[in-house]
């Protein structure tokens, strides 16, 4: 979901080119894979927006039915199965799968998303409301309110600015 991100000047998208997708995945990918990953990302962001009741502008145009269908399509893009092996006299589980490397990665991301959106941690999913941020995060500490330290700093600076701009003493010397 967070291959779309923002800094002070603009929103960035790490998945605008096949090269960007290859860098993100670390495996071979083509134009078809890029389209599929962008569709999965949109679905995941829509689902995160629904679960977090995200009111930010970036999350307003969401389609729950389309998002669910896309995650399911991605999850079944590469079949996975457990395989038992003996290594050093010990039984070891390996996970095998079929499909292209990009399909396996997409299916894996979709499966992890299903676990996140339906598992116990789903109540910890949050939208980051720092100024200009478009990210989601899992609240892994009771005091965490932002996706990163820099977003926390940006939010505190914005709050300080709002409190202090225009708060000049009135004619009697009081604010």
C-alpha cells in the first residue's frame, strides 16, 4: 500500500514503471505485472480506508466490492502449498508455489493483506493524519499516532504553527 507516499512537496508513486516494480519486488516483471500490482495496491488502499474509516481526501473514492474481488484475484494468481523435507535429520516445512516470480509475490502480498484485514491486528491499522501524508500503518505501540517520526514532527510543527500564528496580544495587552 505504501508504494504511494508523500513528502513536503508532492505525492510520489514507486510503481509508475516496470523498472520501479522490479526494484520493489526484486524479481523480473513486465507491463502486465505492473498493471496487476497497481490494481492490487488500489484494492489494498481501498480496504485500509474502509477499515480505518479514513476521511482523508486521498481515501474518499473507494469501491469495497471491487477491492475484495481484486485481492481474491491476486491471492489466487499463484498456488502455494506446504512441502515437507528432511534436513540434517530434522523435519522442515518449505513453501512451494507455481507461477511467475511476480505472480508469486503478488499472491503472497494478497495473502498477507487478507491476514491483516481479517486477523486480530486489523483493529491496529491506522491512517496517518500528519499533514500531507497518504500512508497507513499498524499501531504497534499505545502512544504511536503517526506512520513515522518525521510525520509526527510535521504534525507537531503544524499544530504549533496553528496555535501561534495570529495569536498576538490584543489592544489591552492580552490575547
